[in-house]
C-alpha cells in the first residue's frame, strides 16, 4: 500500500468521524430547543400534592352536610315528595392561585328564591304524574348550550316532556339561560285527559332521549317499560273517573234572544268573548271560572237556550266555581227573563242546586285525598 493510499484512508476516517460528531451535535441542539419550547415556568396545578384545584368549568367541592333533593320514583297517587334543603352556602369555583369566586354565568345567589325555584321544578317534573328520567352528566353544563337540544324533545304524542336541572347553588329549577347545572332530571307526563302514555310513545321517547343525551354529554336512566305502563294506566283511570263537567241551562221564557242583545247582557254580567266565540268568566288571575255556550253556530242570529259549564277538576274549591256559576245564572234569569233548567228542560229548584253543590264538595275531597287537588297545577296539567 502506497503512502498516498494510507493518507486517503486516514482523511476518509477523519471525515466520517467529523460528520458523525456534527450530526450528534445537531440532534442535541434540536432536543434542547424542543424542551425549551414546551417547558413552562408555572406549576402544574393538577400535579400538586395536597391541593384540589378545580377547573373553571366545574363546581368546587360541595359544602359538608349538603342534602341534595331526591327524585326517587314515587307510586302514582301517593304523597308528593319534597325537595331537599338548599346548602348553607352557594357553590363556588377556585382558580389556580386559590382565590374563590362565583361562576360568571350563574345569577347572583342573593337574588335567587330557593323555594320558588324548587316549586317551579316540581310543577314541571312531578314524580306523582310524570315518568322520571334521570340524566347523569359527564360534567357540569350551561343552560345556554343545552336548551336548543332540549327544545327538540317537548312532546311525545300529546304528552309533554320537561327537563329541570340542579343548579350549582343547590336549587332544582327549570333549565334556563345563565344557569350551570350538575345534574338533570327529565319527565314525561304519564296521562292526559284523553289517553295514557302507551308503549309506542314510550319507545319513541327512549329513542329520542338517547339522542338528546348524547348531544349534551349525559347518560339517561330509563325506567322499565312495563312498570311505566302500569303507572300510566292507573293514573289515567283516576283522570277518567274524575273528568267531571257540570252544566246549568237557561231557557228563555219567551221568544229566542237575539245574539246582539245577548252580547250586551253577557258583557254587563262580566263575561269575556274568546276568538272561538266562547264566553268565559275571568277568575282575576288569567284563567276562568266557568264558560257559557249559546248552543248555536256563529251563523245563527238568535238562541233560546244558554248553557253555563263548570270544568270541576280545573277550579279550586276556594273559588267556589259552582256557587259562582249558580249566582251568575240567577242574575241572568232576571236580566234575560229565563228559567234555570236541567238537560231535560226540567226546572232546577234551590234545593236541587244545593244537593249538587254537596256532591261537588265530595268530589273535591276525593281529589284532595289523591293529592291531586282541584285547580292545582297537577290537576290543570292532567285535565288540560
């Protein structure tokens, strides 16, 4: 081997070593650059020992001795369950430096009325007349985000579906904008005046509920269909058995009354005319005590018979709807020259009207015993 060859081999070895060393140095520089780019001078609050820093999207730990309201399914026509007492202090959020503050989206606790909120929630999702549908949330949710999704499930057949939520301050309330909720409860009405919840409606409900739950990040707890159907039929039997309407008729003692004359007389008596042509007596709170029918179509220009009608389960006993209706009938007797008669045109005496009034009181007592008092929110929902 010549000296030239030895020199070339030596130079090649030195070059290879130099290239290898240069690559290692570049690799080291790149590694240090990446470490600096992804490093932070702040402590990782999730890795601190002995601290429980909560993310801003979730409520802090609940106060000791807190009692949450229960929504255990109650048998139909049993006593009304009550909501749990509110916590001693509103739930708060904690930031990284340990300062505590109220959630930005929640209304001020001082402006809230826990009793009113719980009452509104019970009216919407009532264990006595609704099938309860608990929804286990993966994380606290904001009302603004989930309301549009919940609006897609408002009815199944003719049965209303409602949702309420456990606010971070401890109150059950209707889902609303600005609220942050840690739990949710749905409810579908078991029966209406016309029908009970049936298997087809319930199957549709479960299918649509799962879609809603997936969109809001929740897991629904679906009750057994056979148990729900039994409760629905039981409730509907009660509704059908107490769907009572009482009528008092006024028969003209002479010629039929012109409709134009009736309008004036009925307005003086205090009736309001509805767009559908019905006459109703206002109760002073946006509803009505009883209604009046002319027993003729809108095309007719006269009638010889009027009917006052009381929807008994929809009027509170305290308002004495039947007594008020009889008093109105007697006033119209004088004003229109008429006679109070039954459905067979037989005159009704004061004694007969008094006997009917006693039966109405017994009816009210039956509804009260079933915890579905006449004129209550429950009754209005069932007999609407």
